């Protein structure tokens, strides 16, 4: 089963919860799908056992076979192609590697080549299996790396997927591969507006989800009020604690090191698995 941890914005505590919960389950998998800025390894310090390169297929145009018909340029919906000075030019950052230009070319002037956009580190941290996605500098397409991660992960295990923030294509790649979604929200008006975006997305995907409220000890909690008015399951609440913040900022896995937090995260885990109908 894949449990995805999402948020409408960064800094709400996705990594805090996904790392600490994964650490409570023997032979679980922690997936860091935030491939632009992965940070779960700062907590887990995994031993890397294997590294899998991730490639994007991009077209290469043969000027000797190209007749300048521009059918490929007109076909490309991502505006990655342009016909300039009697040659087809490609903007690699815009190309999605769909292969359409090769299919539509009647003169076999297009071949495809692999371009490495990142890699996946597969490792082990004590009793936890780890997968960390890394996108190369200057690359822009995170989704192929995330899709490759889900292709490699053993979904017969309990998988905790630490997903990117926001509501972009990379987040959608996580949602469509998840069996249950945990949304981590913070108790601010800004947090509420970003929460609305992710909830709209989850509704579009018809996802099964619940919410954890982080930093919830405010007198007027607009996010909690918003959630309760819509009868959305609240999986748990965490008040702001300086001790928890300090320990987490030092990369400490508090669900293992501190008995009080161990009990707290155990309760969260039980509630999540209950809502997800995990057996």
C-alpha cells in the first residue's frame, strides 16, 4: 500500500511525518519524491545499495532527410520545436518526450536518444528501505523521475511517499499512484488557501484522504474550522513545540528517540491505517 504525504505549500511537515511514521514500521519503504529538493536522507542517512539513472527520450533530427514540411513543429503541443534556417531546432527543457514528432514524420528524419535527467538512490536505513529521487541541475521535468520511482517500488510493502509541495504535475504523479493520501496542513490563512488547492486536486482524482493539522495550537484556527465544516477526516493534531522543532531541525527521528513522541506517532499511524482500510 502506498500512503502519499501532500501539502498545498512547503514547510508544513510532510517529511517530519513521513520519516517518523516509516521508522515505526519494520521493512517499510520511505520514498522521497520531492526530487528537486529531497531531504529525507538528512534524517535516515541510508546506505546506498543501488543507483538507477532516469532518462528522458528526446528527438534528434537528420537534416539530410528532413524536407522542411514543419509537420512536427505544428504537431508539438509543448512548443518545443521550431523551424529556423531550414532546420528543426528543439528546446529540450520544453520537450516531454512523447515521441509524437517521430510518429508523424513521413520521411524518417527523426530518431530518438536518451537524455539523463536524474537518478534514484535505492538504499537501506536500519529496518527501512529507502528510495530517493534526484533531478539533475538545470532540468525541469520532475514527473518522469517520480513515475520511475513508483515503477521500481515494492507496493506489497507499506510505502510512505514524501511528495513535492503544491499542486503541479509532479504532485499528480504521486496522487495517481497512491492508495491513500495524508494532507499535512498548517493552521494559518495562507495554509488554508493552499489547502484548498490540494483538496480540489484530490477531488478531481477521487482520492481517499485525511488531514493532519500541524502547529495547531492557535486560538482561532481557520484551517480546522474549514476542515470540520466539510466533514473531512482529521487524522490528528500536533501543537507547536519548541523541543519538537529543535530535534527535527537536527535531523532526529523523534518517533524512535523519544518515548512521548513515539506514542504520538503510533497513534497517528494507527488512525491513518484505519482510515486507509489497511490490514
